[in-house]
């Protein structure tokens, strides 16, 4: 929160903060403490040491080459002297060699010392930066969640929950990468370039300048290209976000998609976005492949060749060994400079994300952290009374300041009084509740709770006096007991049981196999609507509030249970102030007073008898219209005349005795324009049946039965140690995987055969050209031993040959990169489309399974296909060269000199051993990290999408504690993993210099023995060095290959799974012209996800065409299941469901859902425009403007839509969040 951040500026100042070079670093390290600064300082010092050592090592090798080369040169130029010296005594000869050997020994010793220093500095540097990154990023995550928990509701509603959640995870990951890798590597590269360039200029400034001219040329080419590249990346990211949102919404609202037969429409929209994304990506790939090849190959190696030739030409002034060291140093300098772009981009992304997070953290909430309130110890406390007074209250939502929702509202509620608030949809009923709970600040007026102005109270203190039950209950994925206990965290199990009994929930809970420990599932989907509502009411009752608010709290209950709950609520509310926002007769008939709102104003107020007695009053008309609608629905129309209807009149006593079906009541109230209240929270929760992923863990059965057990924020609940589910990803990670699935998917993508079969041979040729540089250095130096007369001609031929090869290499590089990228991009788009299409073939039962939850399917379509794309682009671009280069380097080196190859090739097994140790030790920890990251991500999503409910029940501290506890195992796993990463990094940095030490020692003796000349020595050393580097890349890719194989098996499994009941995309089936008669004959049904629970048993009834029928019954009795069977969302276990005497199984599913439509209790809207939501399920040719507007007029929503600034093109927001409940329902109708 703000106290952790120190003095913070307001949100506006944060947004206007100038972003400079150093300002970005200040934001990046804003969460570093004194210990972190010391760790980072140590990391910088070690990084500097790593940058200083390498240039000197290669010059040591150059000195060795110079000694040997001078001897070779003398032998070639003075053969007579050499022959004469050979006749001298052995002692003199040995004396000469001893001096050379002594110098070489010192060089070898220096290289060994440097390799040891490199190992320890590399280990310390990598470990320091990873540890400080973990420390800072976890502070950022904690501060961000804490800030979100204490932000105003208006601020949260103005931002998409997905964007807010992505800021936590994606931004934090980018900041971690920036601190741990990109910043230190950027510092290392600049330091290395500065040191290397200084040393090279010192030895031979003119040759060094020629080689360094490649750097400004590369920068010029990339700067010209980068502007266009960045713009296409932004467009591509926007399209990617649209694709992810479409997939996520489709799976989250899959029953609506199936119900409207909108699978093909959704697939076509997905395909259009994918094609647009692929075309944009392919254009970028074409350009990047050419630009990268020009920068990395053509410019770099051409300038390298020119510089080498210039150095050889100036033979009389340049020492050959110096030129060798210079050439190798500048070769590594150029290749290192190429990677700086990647690290600078990552660093800039990290700084940008850090600034964005800091701006959010700098926001100062005006309600949750009210600066006008005195310190907590001096703050005014609630009086403990339940009286409420609204005085001249005016209010407009911050998102719509021009629309006044409440207009100088004034009323009072005495302590213990029961008041009902009714009115049309959008009249401001739920707004009163939001203002009372201090979710928003008033424009004018005051609200008093217990004779104390709530503006002088802390929002948490106000909410502690109240309990809210909203129309759409928010349950978290946990046990029933835990969801009830969220009302009061210190409640005992006896309190939980008693609350369940008081609201009539005990019978259905005790009948469940797991009782109180039954998991409610994602958004409480394992319970019926009425069961969810009763759990939510129990959560409010256990709170023991002074004020209880029922926002259409019994709307989901059947008549029997509604009466039971209403009696329990009446008893529980005795002596407690209660406010009921209601649309049903039974919920307001016992109210002491009714307030009628219209257009944000109170148009009537009084006792029910008084309001009904006023025949000209608004409430009397609404009440009268409702009862007429009820009786009209209950009595056959043929028996009712208009005169009979007009003659009907009612009194309050008559109405209290009327026993009517609640579904008829709900329908009638909808007709009377009372609408549905605006919800205060969304029903999101943790999506997992694994106890380890719970927001609050399930108590063991023994402890749950102890009546005296209390749960507090500091208690640790025992997790049941019996049977536990195993995470799907962890199961997959432990199974042996093969390449068969991956090869099967590759075979299926026939459109990419041309790119694939072209990419493989071209990439192999590219790989062979990589080793060209090793021969170029030796061939250039070999010119030193030729006679002066031959030097110019020999140099010209060598330069022309290598320039030609470099041009050919650049062409192969461009073509190879393009083909590989095109194939990977097309393959990913193909898999996404086919996987999305395959999943939408299934019926609703497929999506009821835990393994096919929205989150898992979205992850499979987006992330697992991206994993395969990664291996088929970046990894194919690395793996083939790695295999070819490693094998070719070993083969050519062994052909040149097998003895030196064995000595220098120690890096190959060393890299393999180190990498396999890393994989073996890190595999389990990596799975643990992924699991913990998933838990943290799920929990943060729960927090960010249910903030209103969390605030209403004062659960901020609890969820903050749970989030911190969730992060601790992840932090521990990451710290252990950082030790392994630091060890591997240290080995990788030191192996090269160990190679130089061994190579110098072996080269000395082999040269003296005449087993190798110095030029072959250089070739073998450089070949084994390049080969070992690519071998390291090959071994490091093993983990990614395993992930890709597992992803391929998962994807192929879903694509191969055939629909069990029906193919929703099939063109087969009848398309009869139906009249509308319905007949069910001996229908039995059980949900596939709960096969032991019978839902319908031998059900038979019929409805004539054109008739009207009402289906009533207790919650969970199977009412909604009948509609699901009629639309063939499920298939009956036995019996027949007939339309016009045609079994629905023989009717085409798409056609069936065009003629049988439904409107659910909780309307589901997509984050499209109003026009697109109304036309959802229609093909474009049918979605005509006139047809859409006609439907809107029938649903009585047209006038409201045209009053909006953007009319039918208005975005409704995530799940229709920008609309009230009644507006959403009418758009759904």
C-alpha cells in the first residue's frame, strides 16, 4: 500500500512524470532496499571483471601463435640455417626451447588463473542479479495486489480486469528478466566492447578501426528498419490480444455459444483474426530475415575480411600473433554487439513496465485511503446503531459524469426497520447500496449510519457493520464451509452449521456426499442457482451485521425454499436494519415501508397498504400489472375476456394470501419494467479441483466437525491428507513423451510442406557456412609464411574467395530464416484454428469436465501452440545448426589432427554433463515453479475480478495474507533454481578459457614434435570452440523439446477426441419445418459429470404447438435440464425428446438451435458491441440493421440504445459490465 511506497504523488502527477533514461532505471529499481543495492554493486563489479579478462586471453594465445609462427617463418625463409642447427648438440637445442617453453608456461598459467577467476565471478554475478531480481519482483507483486485491494471501485471498474491482471504477471515477469538478465548483460556488453576496443586500438588502431566500422553500419541499418518493425509488432500484439480475448470469452460462455448455435460464426471470426495476424507477422518475418542476415553476416564478416586482409598486407609493420589475437577479439566483439539489441529491447520493456506499475502504485484512492480522515487512532468509530439517513444525495457514476443517477434523494430508515426499494431498471436502486457501502463518493448530500456521517468513517468500518447478498452470488472455488466462513473468519464450525440451518441450506448440504466440505467449483457451478444463493445468504447471516442488504437475494429460489429462507431472514433480521431490493411479491410483503424510485428520484414512499390504497400511485400500477400478468399466465386465455381483466381489483390482504408460481412472478415483474438490479461483483473464482490451489484450503473432516474450532487470519487450516488430485500438467510432465505426436501434427499441416522441405536443406547449408570463419582466420595468417613475391596474388585470391562465400552465406541465411519463420508461423496458426474448431464440435458435457475448463482450453489453444511455434522457429533455427555444426566441427577437427581434437573437445562432454545436471535438478523445480505461478495467477485473478465482494466483506487482509503465502514457495523454488543457473552460467564462461589453457599446452608439445603446424592448430582450436558453443545450445534445448512434445501430445489428444453425443459442426441431420409441438416420453437424464445423481426420472409430458407452459419445482429438480435437452446441449440417458414427433437426435444441431432459443436467468453478454451481441448466432447476411432494431424494440431496449452516444456500436464491456442488470437482460432477450 502507500505506506510501503513512502510519499507518493497523485495519479495525475504520475502520468505527467517525464520518462528519461535515468528515470526509467529509477522506476525499475524502485523496490530495491539497502541489501539489494549492495548485492547489485557486487554484481556490477563481477560483471566488470568478466568483461576485462577475455580480450587479454586471446592476446595471450596470439603471443603463443607469434612465437610458433616466427619459427615457421624462419624455417621457410632459411632452410640452410635450420639444417645446420639440426646438427648442433642436443643441449643447445634444448636451451633454446626451454626459453620458449618458459614463456608459454607462464601464458598457460595465466589462462588457468583467469578461467578460475571467470568461474567464480560468473557464478557470483549471475547469482547476485537473480537473487535481487526475485526480492524486488516479489515486493512489486505484493505491493501491486495490496494496492488493488485498496483501490476505489470506480478506478477498478474503469479498467478491464484482464489488463489489470496482466500488468501483475506479464509486467512483473518482464521486470524480473530486466533486472536479472537484460540490465547486467547490457552493462557487460558495453563494458566488454569498451575494454576490447581499447585493447585492440592499443595494439593496432588502424586494423581495429576497419573492423569496428561494422558496428555503426549495423546500427544504421537497424535504426532505419526499427521504426516500421516496432509499429508492426504493436499491431500484431493488438491482434494477438483480440484472439486471446475471443478464445477466452468463447470458452467462458460456451453454453451461450452452443445455445445460439454460434460455433461457426465464432470460428469464422477467429479465422479472420488469425489470417490478419499471420499476414502481418509474415510481412515482418520477410523483412527481419533479410535485415538480420545483412547485419549479422554480410556487414560483419565483410568488414572482418577486409580488416584481416589489410593487416596481412601491412606485414612489415604488423606482428602475426597480434593480428591473430586482434582478429579473434574483434570477431567476438562483433558477434557480441549483435546481441545487444535483444538486451536493450528487453531492458526498455522492463523500464516501461516498471514505470506503468509505478504510476498505478502512485494512484491515490480518494475513498479507500481518504486523506481527509484523521489517523486510525484518532478516527471516529461507528456508533453500533443500525439507523440509516440519506440527506439530499445526488450522484453520477465517474464513468458517466453527465448522467445523474440519483437526484437529491432523502429518506431515513430506523434501526430494526425493514425497507424495500423498488423501481425500473436503471432507476438507481443498487446505487443506493453501493453508496451505503462507500464504493463511491457522493456528488452532494450526506449518508449517516447510526447518526454518524459515513464520510467521517473508514470504509472498512462502514462495511463491517453491513452484510450484502447480491443477485448474482460470488462464491470462491473452495468448500461450502469456507465460503460461508468468509462472512466472519473467526467463526467456529458450529457457527457455520447454525448459519446454514437458519437459511434453509442445511438439508441440501447434509445430503451431499462431502457435506460441508463439498467443493462449489468455478463460480459455484457445482451448485444450482438456489443453492448458491442460500450459501451466500448464510455467509451474510453469520456476519452478525447491524445492516443487512438483500439485492434480489431470493431471486434464484423456488417457492418452497423462498418461503423457508424468507422466514429465516425475517427471524435473523429481527432488531437489524434490512434493505431489500426486490422484484417479487413474497420478498416485500412483510416490509415495513416501500420506497419507489423512478429516474433517480423517490416518487412514492410508505407502508405497503398505503401505497396500494393509492390507485393513482406508481406502485399500485406496477403491483396491479404484475398480478394481472400472473393470473393471465395461470388462466387459459380463451377463458378470460377483456372485461373480466379490467374488472379485477385487489387489496393488500388478498395479495398476501395469493400463492403464485415464482417463475410467473419473475416473468411478470420483468414485463412491468422493474428490471434486474445491477450486480456488485462477478462470479469468478479459482478454477481448480486441486486442494493446493484453493483460495482457502479445505479443512480436514475431523477438524470440521469440532464445534469449538475457530479460523482466524493467522490460523493455518489443515489440508486434507487423503486422496488428492494430481495436476494435469504435472501428470503430463512425469509421463514419457515421444516425437510421434509432434511428427503427426507436422504431417497434418500439408500446406507447410514446401516451406519445411525447403527450410531443412537450406538450414543445413547455413550450418556448414557458420564454420567458414574458422578457416578464414587461419588462411589469412598462413599468408605470412609465403614469399613477398607471392603475397599479393595469394592475398587477392583468398579475399575474393571468402567475399564470394560470405555473399552466398548471406543469401542462404536470408532464405533459411524466412522459410523456418514462415513454417513456424503457419503451423501455429493452423494448430490454433484446428484445435479451436475441434473443441467447438463437442457438446456441453465436454466442457463440464475439469480437464476442459475455460482456463485449460484457452491455455491449450494459445500457449501450447505457441510452445510448438517456438520450437519450430527459434529452436529449428538453432537445433539443426547445433547438430550440424557440432558434428562437422568434430569431424573436420579430427581429420586435421585427432589428438588435439580429443584434448580441445573436452568441452563437448563437459557441456552435456552440466546441462543434463541442470535439466535433471531443475525439472522438478521447474514444474513446482510453474505450479506455484499458476496458483498465484489464479489467486490474483480471483482478487481482481471479485473486488466488490472482497471489499464488502472486509476480506482484503485475508486475501493479502493468502497471496503472500502463495508467493513464498515460488520464491524459494526460484532461489534454488538461481543457484543451478548460476553454476551453469559460470561453467559456460570458464570452459572457453580452460580450453585455451589445454590447447596452448598441447599445441606447444605437438608443434615441437612436428605433429601439427600453427595454422592447423588455430583451425582446430576455433572449430572446437564454435562446435562446443553450438553443442551447448543443443543440450540447453532439451527442456524446450520435452515441453513441445508434451504440448503436441496434449493438442493431438484434443484434436482426435470425437464428440461423444453429437458433432455440433456437422451438416448432417434433418432440417424440418417445425410447428413447435413438444413431447417428452419416459425421459431419464443424468449429467455426465455426475453420473450417480439422477436428474430426470421417467419424465413424460407434451406441449401443443403455439401453447404456453410453465415448469416449476424446487431448486435442482431438473427444470433447466429440460431446456438443455430440448436444445440438445445434452442427450437424454434414455427416452425420447420430440419436436413435432421428430426426435431431436435426428435434427441438425445448428438448425435446432435456430428454432429453439432460450433466455437464461443470468444473461451472458460478450465484450462486443450491442449490435454484435443482439445478432449473436446469425450469419452476416441475416444480421441486417432493420432486423436488429426490430428485435431491440420488441425487448423494449431500442430507446435506451439510441440514447447512447455510440448507439448500437456501444461496447458493452467485459460480461456486459457497462450495463445494468435489466439492460443486459433485455439485450439478451
